[in-house]
């Protein structure tokens, strides 16, 4: 009986040490990423959504490094969300945390992928949005609940990307 208790205590201590090391690592990541700046505010009023899809917000990572989650602003946490594409940009209405709004002029690219930040799905099951936050390029992954929503999302994102430079040219930027 004593060896069972000792084994149990050893497992509990190892689990506590592992959890402590994970917390220290996450805190270090938050400090390193503090210079990313503030997220854009959701415009009020927001124009009508061209397309809306329910699904899972996967994470936001450093562009091209889909294992480097962005910890600041809660962008590294997976959760249910609704993605909507508006004339002003893309809104991820994340359940349990603040929404993420990506202005149309910040979007640089979009595509699909098999996985990102520990979430792997069927071939090209994720919609990936590349965008700029200040001087930093980021990738945000979203998995639509219905597979049929993926292609319309990608098409709407391409339209938004195509329209954004014209809007900049018209305003003289």
C-alpha cells in the first residue's frame, strides 16, 4: 500500500512541475509578444455581413510558423466562434473572449491548410487568413463547422483582398 501512495504522490508532483513549467513558458511568450500592439477595434456601425459561418477559431500564429501561437490578447486559445466578412473587414466573434476584428486593409492573403497550432484536420479543412498587425504578419486559422462553408468564405476573402487596394488608391494612400 505504501508504494501505491508513493507512486501517486510522485505522479502528482510531476504533474504540478509540468504545469508550472508550462505556465512559466506561457508567461515568457506573453512578455516576448507584448510589442505586437493593440488589436483593431470593431467599427461601429459594422456594415452588413456578406457571409457568416459558424465553426472553431483555431489560433493566431506568427506568419509561416504555425506552431508559434500568439499569446497576447487571447489569440492563442482555440474556441467556438462565428466568422463574418464585412466591407470593413473580418470579424471573429469568439465565444468566451473578446471578438477579433481584422480590417480589410490589413489582410494580405488567404488560403486553406491541413493544420495549425496543434489542430490537424482533413486535407485543406482550415481557412487561413494572413494579416498585418503593425509590422507583424500573422496567420489566423478558422475551421468552418460545415465543409460547404469553406469555399464561399475563401471566395469572399479573395474579393475583400481584391477590393482593399482599390479603396486605398481611391483615398490617396
